[in-house]
C-alpha cells in the first residue's frame, strides 16, 4: 500500500543488481497496476539502460508501449 516505500525498495535493489531483469518487470507491473503510464515508462527506460542486451526486457517494454499508445510512430520513439 505504501508506494513510496515499495519504490525505494525496488530502486535500492536494482541499484545493486541492475541485471535482474525480472525485478525490473515486476517493478513496471506494479507501477502499471497503479495506473501511472509515465512511471511505467520511466521504469522501462531505466531497465533498458541497465540491461541493454536483454531481449526479454525490450519485448516487455514494446508490448507495454503498443498496448498503451497504439500509434506505431509513438511506439518507435
């Protein structure tokens, strides 16, 4: 229920272990449940910087972008 505390825990963990892409996904899913697309994008942007070569992470980000924006040009950006 305390989103600020949950964010701090995820941020602290991922600062130490940025290659754990599953936790980036869980973090993004948690933000998505709260209904804040901007925060989800922020998490995914940080995730793809942290695990740049993770195809799974990019796939989850693309799926989110397609379902959220729909417009191919927006998704490509």
